[in-house]
């Protein structure tokens, strides 16, 4: 499946936000910040990454369905999509 930044703009936004959050977590650890605060922010980064991944998978599913409706071969098989989906769990 071809990655298109315009189609995946929501996922890109989430990834950029996670990138900034991860930098903040690293800074918190380097500064000896409170463990609970660090873990709370780390959990937020993890959720942002998960959501971006699921957004990418759902976009792929829509692209495959649209290809099938046009009578074309989808870019990924159902098995490939399932494998990618399960990789996020």
C-alpha cells in the first residue's frame, strides 16, 4: 500500500504530537522528574502511536475496498491487512 501524507494527515498529526511528547518524556527522565508524571506522559505517547497505526490500517482498508469496488486488485490482501492490524496489538 502506497503511503500518501495528504490522505494520512490525521495520522501524521498524531505522530508529530507523539514525537514532541516523547522528547518531553526523555527530558523529564534526564531531569529526574517524578516517576508518575513520566509514566503518565509515556502512556500518552503510546496511545498516540497506537491511534496513528490504527488510522493507517483503516486508511488501507478503505483503499482496498475502493479498489475492489472499481474491479481492481486491492493493494493488500485481507490476510496482509489482518497481519498488519494484529502487529499493533
